């Protein structure tokens, strides 16, 4: 299964994260990106946050004011079967970077503005399986850019 990087997002802390054309992926996330509360965000096990463009579009169709980067994701991915991505899955980003999904990202009140009535639990994995953002650890660093291919690796391709 292949997709692509629709948008890369970074900020000096907080949301929305703003679009950048390219960024270096380091062991702790995108170079230049920062999280305000590092108890719950960032660090090696939550170095990168990913979300699905298709899920964002579905939420928009339901009236939510979400947009790429507003939910705090670093990578807005397009074309992946989001429901198949689970902790342990490995993804190749572009030609260099390799990540492993480490967990589902629990939403918090900082992204409430992306949802009708502040209902950020709309993307809580336990209540809406398959609609959650994903955290990933970095297995191999590299340069990321918009439109690069994202490949879901199997045991044979890892």
C-alpha cells in the first residue's frame, strides 16, 4: 500500500502547525518543530504525529473546521488505508526515512477548535476506531518533502 506526503507541518509550539515544503526528520521529530507540553507530546516514542487527509476531508464534510495541521500532525498523509495502520506498522517516508507506528495519539483540548462544539474526542481511537492520529518513532532519519511516497512495509519489504 502506497500513499504520499500531502503536507508537512511544523510549529514553534502549539497548533495549528503550519505547512512547510520540506524538513529533516531527526530521531526526535521534524527539525524546527516543537511541542509546548513535552510530558504528552514529542520525545522518541512520539517523535512524529501523522494524520490522514481523507479523514480530515470526512470530518470537514461533517461540518468540523479541521484542516491539515490544525490537529497538530506533522505529516498529513494521502492515499493510505488509514484503518490498516496500527502500532508496530513500519512506513518508509521518501527514499531515506523509516518510522514505526508507536501508538494512537490521544486528542486533547488544544485541538478543540478543529471540531464542532470543541468535540475533540471525535478522533479518540477508543470511541472512533480508525479515526485517530498516529504517533511514530524514527528508525532512520532523512529529508522529507511534500509529494514523497509513503510505503507501508511488510515483513518481506522491511
